[in-house]
C-alpha cells in the first residue's frame, strides 16, 4: 500500500493517508507547523506528498518544496493544487502570501532556468502532469483544452491572454528526482 | 463624543481620533510598534480606522484580533486598502498583501471550521469599491456597488480590464 502524506489536510484528509495540519480541529494525525521546523518525518518515507491549497499559504515556498522532496522517496510524487494568480480566489483569502502561475515551479526543474539548473536549490523535480482550470465561460469555449494540450499555447496564454481569459486552479504532479 | 482610534495614522490623522503610528514624523498621539499589539485596554473604542494599513501588516489575523479586542461591542471598523488590480497595490514594496472586495468574508459569517484561524468575529456592514475614473463614468462603479452578484462577476471576469482602485470595508465588531 502506498504511503501518502496529506499536508495541510483540513477537515477531510485524503483516505488512507497520514495527515498533517497546524490546526488541531482538523482531521490531522500529526499536528505540526510547517513554517516552524518542517515535517517530523525521516527522509524518503513517503511515496506521495499531497498539498492541496497549501503552498500559497506557507512562509517559504522553496524551503517547503525542499522539505516535501526530502520526505518523498526517489521516483515518488508531489501533488500540488493552488490558485492561478489571475483567479479571484488568489486574492480572496488574507492568508495567501503567494500568487503563482503555471511556470512557478520550473525553479526546481533540471535546466528550468534558461537551460540551467537553478543554483539556489539542489531540489530537483520533473513535471509529470499539469492541468490548468479556467473559468467556466473559457472552458466552454475550448480555451482550457488548448492550454492543457499545447505547451506553446499555454505560454502564449500566460503572456498575452491570462488577464482576460482568467485561470482558476492549477494541479501539478511532480516526480521527485534524487 | 465617540472615541476613535486611527491605527497607522500617518501625517493626516482622522479629526478627533487618537492616532497611533510607529514613526515620529506623523500626527500620532501614541508612538509605538503596534504590530506587537495595541497599547490599550479591552473595549475602549467606538470606531477603529485602518486606512491603507492592512496591506502592510505582517499578519492580518493578529492585527484584526487586536482591533477586535480594543473595540467596544458593536463598534465600527473602517478598513481602506488598494484593490489587487490597482497599480497602487504594487507601487510600494511594503505591501505584503493584495486583496479583493471579498477578502474579509473570512471574519464574518464564515463556516465554523475557520474559527480556529479567525476567532475575532465581525459583521460586514458595507463594502464599497472605487474604480478608475473611466469606468466610473461608464457606470461600472455604480453597478459593482449596487449588486453583490455583479461585484462577484466583476471580480471573476472583468477586474483586470475594468480595474479597481481602493476598497472600503465597514465592519461591525461582534463580541
């Protein structure tokens, strides 16, 4: 059975996972504060780390991703769900510190920074899957399909269209490279 | 006479208010780093004003918890802050938070599961959004302020084109 860690699980944790939250009134199995000392687990202890609507709240995105990478086994996966910065939900919660786009994590990709590895972190991830959701109107008009099925169109959308054809939520699945 | 507290009053204090600021080159009556807490007793003020302040604080929840503490039950809290689509939201490197007209739903009538994060409760009395002049002239500002449904539609679909300026929140303290 895969070992899954649900970080910032909230009131409903992912079935079968070990769940962590800072808030004791949630479904968490382990209460800890990510921003104060990281995750209380050994290296390579999980097959998957899930962080659903979490990363936009943390004090340090890079430190948190490094921590997820540490506790995940080589070849394991990290699943993130977070608002796109053009979605109004990104600005509706006064605890959202970060406003991210679909390229925000190339920081961790091998050769991600203009063909070079980012020299400020040793954590390496590979993008396995990325889905961007758009507002209903734009989905109905086929823009969501294009954004998710043509890499060049996603770049064009981020650069030219995304303040009009606004995004909603992004789902990233990364493979942990060690 | 109502007791009014102007938090982060700057050089133009609200008339008749007690001003508090960290910087001496202001009209503050009380000088202190109020981000560590407000130096007043519980339930002292009829009105607390935070004008272009909340976008700069370290922790919005802690700040509002302090405001809630020093305000009387039923007191008025006035918050003015840039809308996240206004360039003013990005003009100052001291701005930590980029907020929308729904950013304070958290503190009023939200699901109970959020009580842990926001134990201080307020009631939203009024939300007013100002738009750029052009859009005001074309009637968008009127519509946004007239109907909550239109305001939501504007936030979701239009606000990066029909851009906002400042938002005014009037909250009532519930104790």
